[in-house]
């Protein structure tokens, strides 16, 4: 159970002019390993991948593959609204030694059926025939609300390199059915940090999330408590997670998450348009709220266990 552990979705570091800062990646990668994180899912939602040029995404991917410490795998998100661009990103990921690729559904002209989604995934995965391919399921952002159990049953064996699904959705019934349908052949990576404890009985292979960048010890201790049968302690830690994520919602989600990285000592700079950074006033308010819930203190205590 949970053999793939936590996989962080790193923020893309930028300077004050919104230029990508590749020089921050080595520090980010080492901090993940130090915190017990096993993988990095780069250039996805948290990494503002849809706001980056293909050249920027390839430069970021290359740097992550060059900088990754031992014990950290790199999954490169190559999804794009253009299949040709996505294939270029996939081919590049294979050339630079990535461990796997992932692709979100195109979200302007959307696949209307499981079959059309499977056709798109097969064409994308074919550009990197030596790498495992994960489908990135996030209907809240893409609007593609297809049944993933049906996708596994009908389409998985049509994609030779299909490795599993990054399941960023609240539908635990569909997630559980996917685990059943996968029968251990494919990995199901859970993608909702705020309800990870609810997913653990369904036996995910691992979890991908943005808050694992700065709060991995909370989750690792929660998972350990659950596996040891200490449900009460696991629930206590999940409540702390919900408290933390409530702050993120209050401070514009990804924007607030990037600001918390700065508060926690890993400044990744501002977000890129169309997202707007927090004003100085709101940043100070977030900083006060982070201290009020004792987030840094809780993480430090758990790191010692």
C-alpha cells in the first residue's frame, strides 16, 4: 500500500519580472528529498504549466532531471491543448531522462467520450514510447468529466505505456472503482490533499499534491498513523491539513500556496498572469494566519519523529 509515497507538484520559481528561475530548482529538489517526498510532478497546475511557453517547460524539465537527487523521481507534465506541442514535450522528456510523463485532457476543444480521450492519450504517449504515461484527471479545471473506471476498462490496454492515473477529483466512488479495475497493473495516484485520509482505505498507489512542497511531514505522519491503526491521531492530522488548506482557499489557492513557500523559507517568487500575487497587506495577513494555526511549528515537531 502507498508504495509510491508522496509526490510533490512543485511551484515554478520566477523573478520579479516573471522570468523562470532555473537556479532555484536544485534547492527545491533537495528540500523535497529531505522532507521524505519521493517524486516531483513538474509543470502541472501548481507549476503554472499552462502559463509557460513550451521552451520554458522544456528548460524546467531538463533542469529537474539534471538536478534531481537520488531517491527522487521526476514526472514531467506534457499536457497541452495542441497535440503536436504535447508530443514535442513528451519526446523531449524522454530525451532528457525523465522517469515518466503525464498529460491532462485538452480543455478548449474537449474530448466528449472515453474513446476520444483514449485516442488523444494514445497519440500523446506514442511520442515517448520508453516512458510510463499517466493520464492527469482534473475535471474541475478541464471540464472533462468522464468516468475513469470506464477509461481504464476500455482504453488502458490501447495505450502501450499506460501506467495509471493522477486522480485529482473528489469522486471517491470512481477512484475506488479505478483501483478495482486496475487490479494492480496500473498505479492510482490520489490528487486531493485535503481528503487524502478518506482515500487511504481505497489503497492508492501514492499521492500527488501541492502542499507536499512545504507540509510533507503532516501527511507522512498521518499515513503512518493510519497504517498503524491509530485512526484518532490520523484524523487529528487531517484536521490540521484542512485548517491549512482553508487558508489557501482564503488566499486564492495556488497564489496563497506560493506565498506560504516564501513564509516557510523557500521563496519561489510571484505567480504569472492571469494570476495576481497577494498585495503586501494580504501577504502579511496570510503570514499572521500561518503563525496563528502553528503550521511551521507543527511541521517542525513532526519532522523530529
